[in-house]
């Protein structure tokens, strides 16, 4: 039986926007092999052109996140106009301190002040990029830590991280934010300098109001209750952004919802409960995925549609009835109300929502029958723009 997406729910869904990452369209792979694919973008302009296809077909992806230095150009104002001409904006700016030999033993946490200076200056350069692109968020993920007990002074590294972040924070503009991502392991295997939401929260809380936590859904130990973390960060006013992806084992970076759509539903239920879907929400929803074998553009389309579908289902939770069941201690009734919303099929109504806005009812099929993929395969001979895993 179809759902009944009320006008109120549809109004909330209208506000849903998911940034897509530029690096999702480049060549990527595993630790063992980076795969080349036909039609690979040759520069950031072509990455944005591919990303714009996702928004054109879904109406859900109006911004493209950039990665520096992967997306370096001579004039970012030209890149910004290029994006706007294609109907999208430039979003989060992601820094990179994990592909330089100097950063083998750390960047913002390194013992050598010259190397820390280099890493800090890179982030200040990213802020310059933000000024040119109109971006709000500087996102920092650090591949820093140690592999063996005794290898590093963990406390000293936290102190140096705090000092480095403080200098970067002081360089933010009035409308900028710093969002600090965490990951419990990899590439460091004994300890990671920002391994969990608590460490990220402790660091950003010390910085100030413009510093927030970024939650990557694949960056947790198996069995972690991610929606509890979502709730807590929303409660504390420190959930700045999501990196949506899916995992079976570790940081797999698969299409969001692929491994556990129920988890995505539970996460979006807490986002809604905590006000994260309201007007002027502080949360930036973004994909962070590495498409190794699937078509890049279709992978992004599938992901944003999955986020929309699970958000719509989460909005169907009867909050009044749920609260009554919770307060009365009716455990099974409360769970039944929750599960009824999850099991409700909203796909037909979302297809109607799309057609009412002049979008294709089935964006996946619309892309498949278009000539966009064959055109870029013919035009982009020799494209080698790389993404994660290169």
C-alpha cells in the first residue's frame, strides 16, 4: 500500500539537499588497483559537469564539494561561474594532508614545526579558495596516528592538533565554518589522532561556535549506534555535516544505504527528531563515496535517491503515537510504529513528486537512455583525473 506523504512532509523534502563530491567522478580503486573508466573527467570543470547531471535528474544535489589539491585551478571564480551555468554551486572545501611524503608521521600533529607550518598553510590556502568559491565549510580529515604502542606521544599530538586547529580557525571568514571529521582507524592502526566523535567534539568545542563535527557514516566500529551519535551532536549543537556512504566491513565508501537501509532510516529519523531538517539547518548533507566498479554518475544518483527515500520514510513516523507509546511503556507498540514507517513504500509518491517538478520519474533510467555517457566517453579520451585511492 502506498504512503500518504502529506503537504507538510513534501515541504520538508523540498529542503533536502545533498552535496556530491567532485572526486566521485574520477578514477578510483582499492589499495591494489586504480581502475580507469571511459569518460573520466580530465579536469575539475568536467567533474562539475558530471555532478550537475545528478542535480538535473534528481533535483537533490545543488552543490558540489571540492578537494584541494585535486581540484586546483588557476581561477576559482571561473570554476564557480562554470558551476552556476550548469545549475549548481560549489560547496564544501576538503583539505588534503595525507598524500605528501612530509606527512608520513603526521601533519597538524607532527613534531616538526616546519611540517606543521606547511599543513597549516595548506588549510589557510583552502580558506582562500572558499573566499573565491563562496563556500561555507572547510572540512578536515586527518590520516594521522601511530601503528605501535610507544611509537608516538599521544597527548603531545593532541596538544599540537589543538594549536594547529586554533590557527586555522582564526583564519576563517565571518560566514565560514570548520568541520572536523573523525575515523576510528586506517591508515593508522594503533591509534588515530581523531578516532571518534568525542575527540572531534572536544577539539571543536574548544575552538568556538564556528567549529563543528563531521560524521562519516562509514567511520565507526561495527555495531556502533550511529544514530545515538547523531542525536548527541544535534543535542549539543555541534553536528555540522554528514559524509554519507555505506559499509559492510570497514570504510568501504559504498552507495549510501546499500548495506543497511534501515540504519540510514534510523539516522534520518534522529536528524528529523533533532531539527536537522528544519529551515536554515546547520547540517550539510554530503556524499563521500569511492565508485570502484560501478558507473560514477549513476552511483551518485542512486545515493541521493536513497537518502531522499529514507528521509521520506522517517518523516512518516507518527511522532504523537510514538511518544504516547514510549511514555506508557508499551515497548512493542513503540517499535511497531517505528517499523511501520520504515516498511512503507514511498517510491511511487516520490516519482510523482519528481514529475510534478519537471524531473524524470526514474532518474536512473533517464540517465541510462540519455546520450551523456556516450558523449563524454567519445570526447574525453585520456581522462585521468583521480579520486580517492589514486
